[in-house]
């Protein structure tokens, strides 16, 4: 078994790939780089707003939203849409009035939005109950829905997420998988999750990833054994069809007691699931686990130019670097530390332009840097950058 990958690195991709065939979708001219920026002095729940930057006007950062409680953007596979979570109005009111949060393990009411990258079109795909309540000063019971970050279908025609109702709206307290149709503009709960999340002093929402085989849902179950005075930490990955039937299921034990929020991804070169942290490769058709041979690399899904990308390195500390016309240049030479720990989700912190020639990465200090064939600059933000999207991306396996 490979050692636990603790660091991410961007590097010239000069090795051999296991790469599936794909048909790149036509991308917009001068596509927007979309960033989520938290205010410099914002509170914990002030997750920020979206801004856009374009190569045609590198000194300008245009604000796309003003809500202040939006979360990291997620780009559709065709590059036409961005979806994201946003704290609902009843949640923002409770936060601003000091009624929320009330302690550890709180869940917040979040909606889901989809915004076009090429037009003013925007859609709220998921909202709160009409009679929603949160931390009511008169003692009314909560009635909210919390949700996982959504995931796009491979053809960008649908979204999937997990939602969990708390309060009178859903007294069964069931955790549901929802599929949203972009054409019909409607979401449908397709099934109740087979496994229920179990957290220690709080809730851990499932994570959702959509691949060619189906919709993969990772459920975390953390239980404390009083007699042994230790934790059992299970990650159950179940693959569902878009209609809600179970395709496979696999359980990964976190024996190394790694952070609770480690990531998992589709490696499309072999159409497998891979858990970052425990580093287990899972066949989504059968649930069978195997040892990873090679390294997952994060590259452009629409450009044949694979000079830029990111990969999960071993347990030796490395830094970002890119291949330019002047040769390999570590970006740490800019004076910006760019080593990531396993806590960081690389899919939220790295993006590549659709032409494959420029890459943006977010440092642990919340700065966004662009580098590539003809550019090396810091994006002019006044807050902390938490997520970026630019062109469609994919994970492939490199040997």
C-alpha cells in the first residue's frame, strides 16, 4: 500500500497517462475565472461572494454576488454553469442577530444556486420550507433543510446532492439523495440513503461525486467505544444510479485516524473511485477495493495541452511548479508557500484555463496565483480566496 498522500503539487505532466477518450465541449472565448472570496474580517459563517477575473482585463476583479454567505463554486463539465451552496435568508438573519450558532454540531440551512457563465441566467434549484424556522427567539422548533455540495452529471444535464431535513418539515429525519433536472428545472428525491451519517458531537454531511458509473455518496460514521476509549471511523461509499437503485457499496476503515473531511474522487482513466487519505481504489461497479498503482493527476478536461496539472504526492514536502518556456519553475520562488495538507481539497484549490496554458492555485494563506506560459501574477483580492474554477477538470491516473 502506498503511504498516505499528505501533499499536493502542481508540476509539468511529462509522464504517461491512462487517459480515456473524450470529446471536448466548445468553451467560451475569454472564459471567466470564478473565485470565492471571504471578507478579511468576516465571521466563521461569512463564507464570501463570487468574483470573476478575465485574462483580457487582468487588473480587474468583478464582483458577481453580494450575499456574503456563498460557498465555493462548482463548474459544470461543459463549462457553461456554476453551482454553489448559499446560506438561506433565515440562517443569515439568525447569524446576524446572534441567535446562531448555539453550540457545537450545528447544521445550517443552505440553498443551491446555478448561474450561467455565458448569460445572466440564474436558478435557485433548492430552497427552504415556506414555514422554515431557525433559532426562533420565541422558542419555535427548528424547521430547516441542510444540504451537501452538489455534483454535476458527466453531461451537465443534472445535479445531485444529499439533503437532510431537521424539524417538523421532515419528522422522519431521513437523509435523501436528490437529483435535479436542468431542463425541467425540478429536483426529485430518488432514494433514502442506505447508511445514515454518525458524527461525534455533531453531524458530518455526506459527500457526493457523480461519475460515468453512477452517483457516489460517501457517508462518515464515527462512534466512540467507551470501554476501549477509542473511535471507530468508517467511510461508507455507496454508488447509486440516477434513479436511486444501489449499484455497489464499499466500507473503508480510517485506521490512521486521518482528518474527518478527507476527499474522494472519480479517476476517470480507469473509471474508479479513489479515497484521498486512506488511498484505496474502489471499483464502482462491484465495490471491490484494491491498491492504487500510479498517481491521480488533476488536469484540464478540454485541452490536449497537459503541461499543467496537479497531483497527490507522497509524504515528502513539495511545492508547486509549472513548466514554462524557460523550463521548470517552482512557484515557491514567488515567496508564497504552496504546500497543502490532506485537509485541503485540491479540486477546490486548483483550476486550469480551458486552453490548458494557465493555472490558478490558492495558497493556504488564501491568495490566488496565476502562472503559465505568459503570465505570473497574484489575483488582486482584498479577502481570503477559498475556491476557484476556470475550465472543466478531470482526474486521470498517471504511472
